[in-house]
């Protein structure tokens, strides 16, 4: 029986020539892997969906237009509720992050598809992208005043000696926790699904190969395992949407910190 971790192995789908960065000995493997293919598929589906949606909008929306407008309104309300009017400026970024993560999560639930968000490299790249944008906006808008984010107003100076490094360290951990949260939830859920699916095969084989007692035990175990797979699949659908939402709302909160630079402390 295949290992539950086998589904997370990176495999080359299309091998391409390596690219050497001019002036260096650093070589980049340009091959398209199952992970990059899953990301391309997610991006392509999103572009296709919204291209079709915006090509011929109707006064009385159809089901796809209702879904598109619902997601649009949901993220718009999220950005405005956290950041106020400033949220409109960052809506495209937050919307892209949410829909991209959600699509990758959902595609990974289709049997045979690769779950890109189960790779720490993918989630860490998204987290570093968010963190980098936060730093750029923070220093661009406030300069060195951005460090006020780590020094709550009204705090005595002797408390700041201890509080400032703690706040700074907590801030620097944000990309780590942001990436690990998404990665861990997607990895754990898919491992559990694979284990229960393996139980179905193993117990089903025992039911057909064993005697009367083992036959009944195997059938009962396989049925229970099948119920577990169905329940876990439903849970994974919820987790896929919830983790995309968590990633989007934390992104919005971090961007708000960059814009306000501790004004809300």
C-alpha cells in the first residue's frame, strides 16, 4: 500500500532545460512539476472564470455570476470592515490571495490532483509576498515611524525595553505562522484521508480473503472507514474554505497595521 506521504512528492511533469543565471554558477531547474502545474491550473481556472463572468454580465445573474459577485462582495466587505476606506486600495491583492488559495485547496480535493498548498515552499512564498508588501507599505507611508507599531502609545519607557523586542519578534514570526497554518492544515487533512482510504482497501481485502469471522469484521471495518472518508471529505471542504478565509483576513489585518503603524494601539 502506498505511503500517505507519497501524494506530496514533487514529480516532474514536463522536463525543460535548466537556466543558468548570467554571471553566476547558479542553475535553476525550469521543469514543470506537479506542484507548479497545480498552481498554473488554479490561476488558469480563475482567469477563465472571471473572464467569462465579466464578458457578458446579466441584469438577472445566473448561478456563476451569483458566485462571482458573492465572492467579490465578501472580500470587499472584509477589506472595508478591517481597513476602512483604505481597504479598497488593497482589495485586488486580498481578492487574488483569497481566490488563489481557495482554488488550490479545492483542486487538491479532487482525486488524482496535487495539492499545492500542502507544500511549505508554496505557502511560505505567499506568506513572504504578504510580509514583503507590508514592509514596503509600512516604510513607504511612515518611514522610521513604522516602528511605532511595536511601541504602544502611553507605555512607560521602562516597559518598552521589554515590550519592544517582544512585539518585534512577534511581527517577524508572522510569515512563519501564516505559512505553517495553511501548510499544516492541508497536509494533515490529506494524510488523514489517505489513511482512511487505505483502511478501506486493506479491510476490504481481508473481507474477501478471510474466513467467515474475518469476512464480517472486514466488511464492517471497510464500511466504517468509508464513512470516515466521506466525513473527512466534507470537513476538508470546510477547511479549504476556512483556511483561505483565515489567510485573507490575516493578510488584511497585517496590511492594516502597515497603513496605521500602531495608531490603533
